């Protein structure tokens, strides 16, 4: 059993009113920000199920937007976020779909990347899909995510580069759309890796997207 | 290392001759790989955030997004300004602070989830109000909060503290048990008395459902914070007098879990039953939905 902290019951310090619908929403936004890891000018949020029906009263929309703009869960200005944002074009839509988790969202950034995640309770989150690839990222590890053309040897090439930096790999997951098609890999790390390592991974042939996702605070 | 039961906790306290908060401090310092001072400072920051939430809540009458709630704390302050409550100053402060915090939560103010945001007013109101009235120094408030933390943690190792999993007994109920433990610690109770207070609080709230109107953390959540803060005081007073629960605390926690499993999903945060499906709640829901559009 994973050993839990007393601060799992006497924290987080957060803006209300709901750990799943407010704090969880902020963390989903923060995670999407860390995954995209580049400036953006447009973001669309698709809220599902309970996020769609009760999100309004819980400030879920404000939380998501604040998160993607880099606000932390305890920032009192989240409440007035709509009045303060002016350089990002944002929109919300609401859908009922029972195949999705009750507290689920798609975050579409610059029409380029779609990140889907759930708020699974007590402020904890899970990113389960990035651009069509299944993931299971909860923000508790620094994670290297890459997308590439499926071919043999990619895993060892990437893990070699990481191991040379003496960074321990906590877990590694891969998936692909079809043999030889687009594939994705995400690697949870015990300590963050530097941008130089990211550059090396970017330079591997047939890798078309790499992002160094920082863990959540 | 993980402490899985209260029996284990008592044995550990007895064999090592330590208080519950001392065990909490050691455990926490081990998992976080930090020294005792860092953990104490982190706990102090949590306590200060709780006090800040009370302070802000006392000043504000801003309504929630639904516009149903937000001005009850002021009503209490108005009355107590001129008329004393029958139970005295500490009682007044506890229920006022509980509402202050819970209202601050719903207006998207900064609070400490303890253990959840919906139940955020219970532990702080008891600790802060009693500390003010009894002039209890900050370090003892920290010890109380750490005691509450370890108690809540041990319960959460057995049952997830979420209305969706086990109803409100697992949120406000557990918050009340944590507050009872903190208070008993602050009032100088021994380990057995602290655990008896926890047991009495928890046992007498078993079965509490979670049926928030329109799915919002407002009705019945806000006022429930005031009720369960006082519930914690009752438990602590009984325990300090030597009253004991016939059923041991570990078995009560197991019962909470099983009761949660037996509870209909309609009464576990789905807003499909209970208060959420009353005639008035349905009307409120319609109004809220129309306003939103
Ligand atoms: S009724 Fe439900 S939402 Fe409200 S405080 Fe209790 S568990 Fe939380």
C-alpha cells in the first residue's frame, strides 16, 4: 500500500467550492498547459456529464481556464479569471456522454492538440488521451511524452539517452495506431530531465513531437 | 510503516510512549524526507490558511454563484453582537466560524479542504474558536491539527473520504471525528480519550447521506458544517468525562465503510435522491438552469 501523507486529509489549500469540480479542474488545466508546453492563443473546453451540468455552480469553467493560464489551485484571483483574461480566445461547450467519466473534459489548444482528462476525486486527476493516444498521466511524475512513426528500436534508443543522464525511469508506456503508423510513448521519471535531453530525443529520426511534462505541485 | 488501524496506533503510542501528534510528525517526516521543523511549518501554514478563511468569511456577504447562500454567517454575528447564545461564547464562535469557512468556500474563496472542501468548516472552527476562548498557544493548535490529520489518514486508509463513495458520513462525519480528536488533544486528553472522542463522533453520524441540491456544495453542506462542528464538541466532552464507546473505533470505521457500500447510489453525491429530489429542489434546479441560459 502506498504510504499517504496526513496532508492528504488536511489539505490542499484551495479555492472552493469543490475539490473535484474546482481544484481538479484547475489541475487538469495546469496539466494541459504542461503538456502543450508552448505559447497558445486559443483554447476550447468540452465539458462532459457532471462537469457539464454542475460545473457552472462549482466554477469548473473558471478553474479549467485558470489552470491552463498557469494559476495554482489556491490562487484567489481564479474567481475573477473571466474579467482578467484578454489575450487568449477561450470557449466552452457541454456534452452528455455516459461512455465518459462523470467529471471529464477535452481541452483543445490552438486547434492542434486535444488533451482529455478526468477529475477522479479529492483534486486528483488523470490525463487519459492526447491526440487520440491513450495515456495514464496523473501529474505526480515528471514525464517525457513523444509521438513518432512506429518502428523497431525506438524504446531502447530513447531509454538509452535518458539512462545516460543517470535519470531513473519510474515507468514506460507505449501505444500505436497501427504497425508502422503513429505511435506514442510516455516515460515517467524520478527526477526531471534537462532541455538538452529533450533536444536529443527530438533529433531522433521519425520523432515528430516531444514534450517534457513537469509534474504538478 | 503505514498505520492501518487504531489498535496499531494505540500500541505504537504505548510502546514508544508517544503522543498521537508525535507519531504523526515522525511518519510525516519519514515520507516527506524532511525534518520535524519543516513538517511543523507546513502544518502551521495550513492552520494560518484556515484562520485566513475564517477572517475573510466573517467579513463577506457575497452570494454563491447560484445566489442561494452566503449571508447566513452575518446573521449569526448580528444576533450575537447583542444577544448571547444560551451555550456561551465558545459555542457562538464555533458555529459562526464554521459557516464563515463554508460560505467562503462556496464563493470560491481560499480554504483548506479538511478532509474535503464541502466539509472545510468543521475542523478549523473547532480548533480556532476554542483556541481563542481558552487562550491555547499556537503550538498546541498545531499538535491538535496533526492529531486530526493522522486520525483522518488512518480512516482514509480503510475508506475513501468522498461523498460519492460512502456518503456524507465520510466527509462531514469524518471531519467531525477529526475535530473531536483535535479538540480532545488541545484540552489535554490522553490517547484513549482522544480515540474515544473520535469513536463517539463517528459512531453517532453513521449513515449520513450525500444529497446536494443541484449537485452544488451548498444545500445541505454549508449549514451541516456548523452542526457537525458542535457534534465534535459533544463527543470530546463525553470522552473527557470518561464515557466510552462500547464498539471499538476500528469496528466503527469498518461499519462506516460497509454502510457506505449499502447506501443507495441515489444518495451518494449523484443528486438523484434525498433532498436533491424534493419538490423545492427540483424547482430550484429549474430556476438555476434557466438563469444560466
Ligand atoms: S452532502 Fe455531499 S457534497 Fe455536501 S458536504 Fe456532504 S458529502 Fe460533501
